[in-house]
C-alpha cells in the first residue's frame, strides 16, 4: 500500500502493523538466501541463454554441478527457473538402436584372459540414480590386473563420457603403440560406435 503512494501511517493502521515494524522491515538488508537465489538465477539464466533456450531443469542442474561446481539441489533450480519464466524444450523419444550382427571383427575373440597388463581393456557405462537425478559412469578395466585404469562421470551418456574415460586410461598406463585392444558392447552413444569400428593409429586397437 505504501508503494501505491498511500500514507504509511494510514496503511499501517489498516493492516494493524506498527510503523516502527514497517520501517525496520523496509530498511532490513536482504537475507543470505535472497542474495544466493539472485546469484543462482543469474547463473541459470546464463546457462539457459547459452543453450539457446533448450535446456530444462535437469540439464541446467547438471551444468551447475558438473560444469561450474555449484552445489545446489534440483528443487531449487526448478523453483528459480519457474520464477524466471525459463523452460526447456521437450526431448524427442528416439528408438533404441538394435544390432543384429557385429559391427567389426572381434579382435578379442571373446577371450578375456590375458597374461600381461594392457593387452585387453574392457569398457562399459553404468547408470546410477541419485537424489538429484541420474549420473552415468564409464570405466575402462584392464582384464589382466582387474584394475580400473580410467573412468569418467557425467549427467548424460554421451560419446564424450566414454572417450574421456579412455583418455584417462591412456594417460595413466601409456600402453605401447598397437599393443592394446579395447572391447566394449555396441552401446547407443552417438558417434562413438562409428569411431570404434576403425583401427586406431596410436596405442589402442578398438574392437567390439
């Protein structure tokens, strides 16, 4: 009422509020929560704008946590996006790829026993539900030592998830050129299957 240029004394009398209480509320600095929400909203708007308005709550939340290392709950992101009038584009349902025949020759010949390290690596992606949404983990395992030599975690099961795990494995073990076979299932990650069907010029020879 005071913002509508009504006398403060009259507004307080109608609302049964003490004038001193009104002035104390008006002059009170913003709370830490309001300041944090304003800062988060600015970050959310930036992410949403960078995605050209396509990111919804889940992808914005993943970008905040995994891309910017900002620890915030999924519910808070959803609330702030609603207040800011931000919405993502609905994703299209894509049929799961079906593989009837092997895409390349199986260089491992279904034999996972090796007598030295870095002769055969196997890789796979697992899905893990959390309180703030699903996360995906890709691991690269050396079949001789049974040791995880590379791994990667992301909010989406993309090709980069697997290639990042493979890059870590190569950096950790430095296998000799042409001496290592990496074996994976067919998977559904875009662009990964196609690239894994070729003989790599470096240390890795890929196979399904």
